[in-house]
C-alpha cells in the first residue's frame, strides 16, 4: 500500500521538495542519544530553520529517530511505533550502538545491528554524535529524499518476510496485532 | 442567477484569503517565537510546506465514521463563521450571509467545531484524546463566559444583536468601540487568549504532556484539514475582533495591519509564559476577565 506513483515525475518532485523541508521527527528516546536532540532543536543549533520539528505521536511523524541502543524489549515497541507511522516515513539510526552495538557489542539483551529489524535510511555515527553531526544527518536525509532514494518504507513492505523473520528470531513472546496500514 | 454565481465566487475568494492569511500568520508566529528564543526560526512560508506535505502523505488510519467527520465538523464551523463575519466594511468583493442576530449565532457556531472534534476524537479510543477533550471543554467553560459578557455589553449598549449594525455605527460616527467601552475590549482580548489556545492555554493539545491530545490519532490528511481549518478560524477570530472593536477595515492592507496587531497579543503573551494546569486556566478566566466583563456590562447599562 505504499505510494508508488513514481511515473508522475513533476508532482513527485514538488512533493519531495515539501517532504524534504518539513521533517517531523519522533525522537524515540531509547539510549543516551536522546540528550542530543534537545540541543539540536533549541537556540544554538536550531533545527527548526531546516523544517525539522518534533511530532507528538507516530501518526503525525515522518522520521523515527532511534537514539542509541535498543534492548530486545524496546525493539518490540519500536517496531509497533514504526508500523503505526504513515507513509512516507524514514528511520535515522543514531550513534554507534545502532550501527554495530557500540559499547554494548557483547550484551546479551541488546540488538547489535538496527537494519536487520527496521529499514534505516541514514546512520549518524559517533558516541554520541554532536548536534553538528545530527544536523549533517538531517541534511543527508534531505538530499536522499530530494533524489527519491529514501525508500526504506518501500523496502520494508517489499521484504516484510525478511524483516519479520529477523524480528521473530529475537523477540520470543511475539503477540503483534494485525495492522490496517 | 448571476448574483448567485458572484456570491459563490466571492465565498471562494473569502475562503482563499482567510486560508492564506491564517497560514502566513501561523508561520510568522513561529518566526516571532523563534526570535524571542534567540533562534533564527523557520521561513514564514513554512506552514504552507507543512500543509502540502501533510496533504501528500498517505493516510491509512481508520477508526470509524465519526473519526472522519470530526475534522469535517471543524472545517464546517470555521467556514460558516467566516461567512458571517464581514471581512471589509464596504462589502463588494467579499459577500457574507449576515442577518439580524448573527452575533448570537456566532457565539454558538464558534463552539460547534470543537464539540464536533470532541466526538471525532472520542471514537479513536486513544486515552490522550479523551483527556484532551475533557480539558478543552473545561477550558471552554472558562473563556466563553467573559467572551459572551463582552459581546452582551456591546449588545446592551447599542440595542442590537447584529454585527453589521455595530460595524455601521462605527463607520458612521467615526468612533471605535474600543474607546466607547474599553472594559469590554479588555474582557474580549483576555478571553481570546484562551480561544487561540496558544501557550499558556495550550492545555488541550499539550504536546509533551498529552501527546497533542485530541489530535493524537490523526496524521496526514486529517491533520491537513485541521491545520487549514485552524488557520481559517484564526482569521475569523481576528477579523471579528477588528470588526467589533477597531472599526472594521476599509481595505485589505488596513485589515492586515489591524489583525496582525491583535494577533501579536496572544502570541507574545504565550511566548513568555509556560503552560497552565487546567484548573489554573479556568481560575484565570474566572478572575480578572470575568470582573472586566461584569464591569463592561455595568458600564454599558448605566453610563
């Protein structure tokens, strides 16, 4: 059910312009990276001038920020939140914990690699990434959206079996409801 | 037949004007608040980009028929209120549906949209929506009373319930009602702080506290309808205050200047005030605004 009218080139360009300049983020404050988001949004770095703005609920958000490590327990909630978001939607993996586990590389109950479970559009490296790096990550996401390459949501729909398999492998008590998305 | 056609075209023009002005004011509000917080802020046309993005988003949420009708109620209420309020003093371009007693009708129709929205939000089943609705209705009990008292003071003073009569009185005598009954103006402005629902009275859609309250299950096109109806409604409220107290406006530039000055009162008041709790907000409105409302009625009756 994703938006696949890509043959309408001109409307798609205009829509991508609007999407790129109006990113409403849902900062899922899992790890220590959540502390960098207020610094990015407030006076000194002021992400609002780029159109980046906080959204209150998954229904209203465009970008899901995974700020730091994810335990298996939170992964379940993050998947539900991601599936409640409306297309087009993007995921930013934040900090080295989301990339390869970081300092939790040998932990027994955190996930090591986020893009096995959710389609990540942009990774921001660092432990923790400073607000400059976060802004650069948003800039990267904006340029991907402009080129029409930020299609993580489409990948998620297409390869749902792959992602579901990985998710079910690590989440033991799997009791997800059926969504109407 | 031609007059009907012209009226329909005029109604569409009025709506487009209200939409553009309301959206631009919303963007300017974000800019003003950003400058107060020592930020650069988004461009003033940011709200148009946001609205277009929201419109182009996919919407696959379904919570039942009332959930779809809630934003429609909001929009209907805004548009009907817009059709009643005269935009300019000599109405040639922007026709409206005035009738005798439209001030009373306005008091009713301005609460109609939030009530419809409450029905729609109730069906989403989100607990945050339910809390937001109860908060919104309590707050409405707070600010409606000084607002109605300010209008009643004007009705008593001029023996009319017609908006156009008040407007004509001001243009004929050349005095603005803000000078004839300043107490009513103060009561109406203090009530309008709550009507705009900006900080410190944003207790309904408190984003960090209630996850935006009644709006929390609505994304994409729902949010687009709500955003545009909110913009139109802001324009309606500002034009109404200008029509009643500041003598209306002869042309669009005067209208924009007057409405912008009025609009900056709730914006700047909100930019430096944190959010009230519900009972604090209701206590606020039942304090000084109510006293000013009473004083305005007494002034209108005996002076």
